[in-house]
C-alpha cells in the first residue's frame, strides 16, 4: 500500500511533468476538458523533427506547448529578457528601453501593476478561456462598462471643459433619439410597413427605451442620476435636469471620441475577464510548460529557407549563433520581421513590409489612495476624453485597497505618435496636467509613473496589425500559407488582431498545419466549429 498515490498527490506530482500533465489528467478523468472546439491531433514521437519558433509571445509559447504534446522538439528564440511579448503586466522592477528613450525601471509598490498590453478577455473568446482553464490561470470580472465614469471634452461648448458622468450623456441621448423616433412613427413619417397594432408596440418600446412620458417627451429620470441622493425618512432625492441636445452636440460630446463603443462592439460587450494578478500570468503559465526550450535574450538577425529545412542566425550575450531546424514558425511582429535578413519570396516580402501596425501608448500612474473610488464612486470602467489622454482606465481589481494604479492615458494613432515622441518625464507631466482637469486630486495623491509606447518598443514596433478589406484579400493571404519551410503565426495572421485570442488561434492553426505536414494527417483547423 505504500505505493498508493492520492488524487491530490497525483495532481501535485503531475504538475511537474510540464506538457504531459494536462493530457495525463484528462486521460484519467481527473480534470474536465475546457469548453472549446476540439483539437484532436494524433500524438506521435515527433519523428525526431525539430521546429524553431521565433518569438516568445503568446503565439510562440502556445505553438511550442502544443507541438511538444505531439512529441516534437522545439526551440523558442525570444529577443527580450522576458517571455510574453505584448502580453506584459508592469510591476515594480519592470524595465524597458524604447527606440528613442533610455531604459526606465518601474518603482510601483508590491502587489500593484497595470497591463501595458492586453487587459481584457471577451467572454466569447473560447480559446483564451480554454487556455486559462487548462493552465490553471484564475480569472476575475473586468469592469469594462461603467456609467459612473466621465466624458470630458475640451472645447468651447456649454458642457466643454467639464467632467460629465457617462450615464448623463447616454440617457439624455437615448431619450432624445427615442423621442424623435417616436414622434416620427406616431405621425407615420417612417415607412415601417407595420400594422397599427404593431406600430403601437413599437411606440411603447420607444417610450420604455428612452424613458419618455405619456406624451412621448423625454424628461429627467433617476436613470441619469441625482443632485441629492435619496435616503432615509423624507429624503426622496433630487433629480438632475437633462442636458440640452444642442449643448451636447456643440460641446463635441457626440464626436467619435465619445462613441459608445464599449456597449455595442462585439468584443467589448460584458461579461469581460482578466487574469488575477495581471495578464502576464497567462504567459508565465505557458513559459513554465516550455521553459527548457526557451532562449531569452536571443535576437534573430537572419532567417533562411534551406532545401531540407531552415537556418536561423541569432545573437545573444555570448555572441552569434546558427540554429538549424526542420521547420520554422515565425511569430515576430511584421515591422520587426521587416528589418531581418531573409530569402522569402516577393509576395511574402511585400506583405511583411507593407502591413502597418497601430501606434499606441499607455501610462500607469500610482496614487497614494484610490480617490476615484473614495471620492467619486468609480469602480473600474473607462473615462473618455477628446484630448491626448483619449481614455483613462480605472483598475478592476483590489477594490477599496489603500493604493492603486490607473491607466492615465490609452491613446492611438496620431495622439499616440505625438505622445510617444516625448520623454518619460514629459509623458508623465502631460498625463498629470490633462488628468487633473478631470481629477483635481492628481497633484496631491500622485506618486510615480511608467509609460509604454508600443511603436517605440524595439521588438514590437507597434500595437497590432491593421488591414483594409482589400488587403485581407491580397497581401494578407501571402501570410496564411507556408513560405517553403517557414510558417507564420501571430495575431496578424487572424481576424482577431489586437486580441490574445488571435495569438492562440494562429498558434493552433499553425500547429495543425505543421503536424499535418510532418505526420501526413489531414486535419482542417478548427476541427469543430464554435456555437
């Protein structure tokens, strides 16, 4: 009986087996399969084949993780001194140097962090959810939509240069738009092709949706908040008056900076999740499974297709090295790949050189106290502006704790380009100057910052790939098939650019293609469509 092992003991010991642990637990019915489309590739010995993987981000780590389950030997070359790529949570001690700025080191307090890269997981990104479950990464709800956050428009309108609660603008516009539509429907100015009875149902819906009175007019209601909150006894509460439609429009609050994308965009609809303790917990969990084949600080300089394989040249602290493999999976961002030496065809080279990546930046600001919660009752969510900040993100973790980090700006395109040209100190100054227009507590409560411009990060050179519909039909197609012995993977080879799901989906698709080639299987990915 001394050799009997408990279920708990098996789980603890099997965790040390790396890639083999999860299949073993599944086989013994000790762990339920995560809900995701099947990935039923027949495992084998790998036939002695060696796959070189360029890039240790999510796509590269996942490719190695899945290939090793199938028995292949892998080597991951990652230029950074950390894995995860753009999946990066900045904590105290984190460092980075940009193309136009020297090295900076984060001094955040222990336990505090902000996600410099991806920060949200949509509930319908099944493969991301699958890997979090398979890898044992706990999730928590990410509050992406908060009606208590603000709109702030710099300008000359009556509501400009004032912070306005999102709930006020949302409900006022919902009321005014439904009032206009209800009037048009009731006066038969809209060709609805409805019967009188059906038209009456539409009018009732518009009244309910817009908060209209019996005369189909929009009046203030509790939906948009109170000047004085209701309470005990005779304290009924005092309603605020609605903003005039003309004032909202002239103040710029209907401009693109304030479109209500968080409620309507498919990927941003609630419920959303985040990894407990930072999104890089996902990358770290993958790294633990493939740590023995991961080379950090290995900067690739050359990729060469050979008649019978690939040759990769890279440099590290010890010098220059040459690495051979049977196949290569290249997950490097295209702007980085564009600067490397290779012998790819003209179609592939054109795609690599042509695809633009978005310019994007974030800054994490640590404060002595969570004044946005204590003073303004903002718990998670996003404040929108039309200035360089674009968005302020409030943390969706550790509510009511003493200190906190909010994302002081999350900007894109031209705004991100302008801010990215600043020094770290100038970015901090800008974030504080513009931020205190919304939160006057900034100067008193601020402690320190850390900023990242992704288009200035040497091994990223951008946030994510951008394609027009026409480019999806032309240059994009060149990246979807192997270039002799080199396969391409990463969010830029999916329709899920900007999402971790893009990295995961591309990794699985590429692993399926590689295994098909080396094992003569004929599996089409995904093998089962999602509902």
